[in-house]
C-alpha cells in the first residue's frame, strides 16, 4: 500500500512538472510571436511613372492582404542626423512578428511583385525585431 501511494505521489509530481514545462513553452512561443518586427525599405526609383502604375498598386495590395504588414511611414520626408544622407524613398512597415515578416518576403506573391518592381527601382530591405513588451 505504501509503495502505491509513493508511486501516485511521484507520478503526480512528474505530471505536474511536465504540465508546467509545456505551459512555459507555450507562453514563450506566444510571447515570441507577439514581438513586432519592422521592415525598413530603401527604394531608389529609376522610372517613377512605371513604378507608380505597375508596381506600387501590386505591392500595396499585398501589404493590405492577410500576408502583409502595416505601413508606418511611406516615402515621407527624411531628416539626416549623421552619416551620408539618403536620396532614396524610405518605407517603414510593421509586422506582427519576425516570422510573419520573413514569411511575407519569402511568399510567391511577393517574389512575383518584386520582379516587376526591379524593372523600375532598386531595393534595400532589412527586417529588425522590435523589443519585447514590458
């Protein structure tokens, strides 16, 4: 009888430990998913008319889709503080997470759109992860 009580007590503790471990793992994965990511896109446009007509509506539609992020700044004025001044158009786009931003840029839809965009512009695109919420 004592052995069975010990076994129940021990197995109950192990089970509680496993439940705690999986809850912690789930919380960490949800937390990591909730850290936003930001895309900084520098765009040097060589043909403004064609870019505006063919590429901009296509990429805007993608960003507005379920794949996309939210524009925080879209080619507005830039103020140079230090270093070499940029003459490029600069966009700042927010995504829910780094994984979602990477998935957007790896998507077939984006790859098709950027092929068109590269006819009229050159792009330098970086993704940075935001800071975790406090």
